[in-house]
C-alpha cells in the first residue's frame, strides 16, 4: 500500500493494470512490500479504472512470485531487519507482468474495499506484538548500557507508555470485534471500511499529537543553540524577554517549515505539518513551567483560548491529512497552526478558518 | 472498563502458550536472530527445527488462531487472539510457529472472503497449511 511517488495514500497510486486480450498486464512500482522476497505469491493493488471515483479505481490481483517481470530494485530492511539481501520490505518493480483474468481478487474496482476489510485488524495485531517485543528487550536488558543512562523518571515514563499501549490494543480489539458482529449481522462491508477509516484517523491524530510533543523542543532549540555557539548569526538565538523562549528561532523555523510543507509531496508535507503546528505553542508551553520563577509574567503564560485552544492546536497537526487539493492543503498548513495557536480565542477563530476555507475551496474540490 | 479476566479453559491455553514460547520458541530467536529469518526457507537447519514446533501448536489447537472455524482456526475472535499476540510478540519466530504471521494472516482472510473457489484451492489452502508465504501490496 505504498508507492514511491505518492506514499501510502492509495488514491494517488499509479501502478496500473491494463487489459490485453483476456489477460491483465500489471505495470508499476511498490515500496515496503512486506516479505515479497520470501513470498510464493503477491497480492497487488493496481489501478484498473483511472476515470472512476477515487475509491473505485483500483482492483486486487494475485501474482505468482515466479511471474515474469517481477524484480526487486532493493531488498529494503526496516526496523531491525538486515539491510543487505534479506531485508523484509523490498522495493518491487512490476514490468509488464502478465496474468490471466482469473487472477483478480474480489470485484473489479473493489481494491479499497478488499484492503479495508483487513487493515484495521492488522494494525491492532502489530501494536500488541511490538509492545511485547519492546517489553522483552527491556526485561532482557539487551540494551543495558542505554537503559543505565536512563533516570528512574524515564523508566516510569516508558512503563506508563507500555501500559497505555496495552489498553489501546485491547480497546481496539473489542471495537473491532463489535464491528465484525455488526458486519456478520447483515450490514455491508463499506460501512466497516468507513468506521475503520474514522478509527484510523483518530489513531493518527493521537499518534501525531505524541509526535508533536517530542518535536516541539528539538526543531526550535537546535537553531537557537547553534546560534549561541556561533554557527548561526547571534540574533537568531536571542531569548524573548517576556516568554523566556527562543522566539526568533521559533518564528524562523515556523516560516521555513511552512514553505517546505507547501512545496513537497503529500507524505513529506503531512509529516512536516506535524512539526509546524506545535511551533507557535512552543512560544508559550515552556513558559508555563517557569511561571513560578516569574510571578509577574504569570498572566501571559496562558495559552490563547485556554485548554480548548491548546487541544485545538494539537489536533490541527492531524488536520491536513484529510485535505484534498494541493491548494487546500497549503491553506490548512499555513493557516491551521496560526489560527489555532497564535490568534487570541483559538477555537472561535479556527472555526472561522474552516468556514473561510469551505467558502474558498468549495468550487475547487 | 476493560475486563482482563479470561475463562479458565482459555487461561490454560494462554499459560501453555507462554511457557511454550519461552522454552521452545525463544531459543530460535537466539539461533537465528534476523527478523526475516522465520520467512527464509534457505535456512535448512531452522526449517528442520521449526516443523515439530508447528506440529505441537496444531496439536494444542492454537494453529492460525486468527481464523474462523470453517477455515480451520479455533474461532477465538479479536480479543482472545490479542492475548496470544501479546505472547507471540516477545519473539520474532512466534507468529510463524503459531501460523498467524503477517502479512499472511491478513491475506488469508481476504482470500477467504473474496477469493473464487479456484483461487482458494491454489493459494489459500497451502497458505493456511504453512506451506506458502505471501505478500500484499
């Protein structure tokens, strides 16, 4: 479900399957094809009807691994997999791979439906297994040296993450079990796909929020530290007298990331938007922690819009994922964090931003 | 509120799986530590060690526990399956020994749900038996 140019957004897939006589000819490239180099057959999602609505363009095909035209550009290894010839997630090129009509899995144009019927469950399985792997590594003390450098606070932090991951897994499995019951009792598969889509969006927002938490510091403090060390101009590292944050470094980073986010591919810009949104928050968040030492500044430590404003700013980092056109995405990217994070009264103005956007872009998408 | 209690019968299965994974499967992780080794059929020694372990799991009725009864699985459903996964995740080899490794587990589900009789005969049967591996993209 990942292609080199479009990332993991299947509506951007270009891997094509075209009809030739009674056969289908598959042509295209896929990234991170789990175990393709060990497999006897590969199930490929390829565009069969490019003019259909986005979610009815692709179909599934079963390709025998021995079929002529399947080649590995790289046998990529991810996580701890070997990097040489036996990585488990190859970059696969399908060059005019010919299969009979009987190789199609599920209905024509049903690629999304087939994929969605299964992806949610797979994610929960992964979560449970990865959590257990991490716990084993901790217990075995495999990285004893790394862990010995940890403080007890960090240990406790990891422990609470492991517990919350376990709860997330159990909760997801129960929801999925409930969904499967409803599916069997007669509702259509599409409903399940939609519900899973929402579940995955929520998961991605939670994921992005925790990513934001860890990106707030380094993206802005590194330029500040570099300027204090003399590698960058000194004015960049100046500390804001009122907020006690490196305000200039934060602002410059914000502008740079906005520019980057709007000029790159969808995958990269989604990632960068995760970095962009917390930057304005960064002005204020740390100050709250030192408010005790600066009682006179306590009033300015409040986040605009209060707790809802802060929640809104964090949620905005997941917001651009669902954008449609490039222009709309650019708009959300540039304005989202500003609307939620900088203007006073975050919530009200962000709804204004959404209202403005729907008016502006209604005719485009 | 999530209830983590299990019925005694399934609790016994979970206890067995925990012991089995610790005593019989974890050693494989030390002998063949690459995360992709369980899928590499050129490792002859590893394959010889793997077969009897898979047979033991089948005897215990825990083979392919992601599957419904009509496909030869124990029909545990997502929640019970998760308790097994929490044990299997401790090792690289666990999922292959228990016949529920990704991406084959998901692929078997979509083959079962959407495949034609011919496709099930050719791909699904050997996949479920552990004689084949697959990939989906």
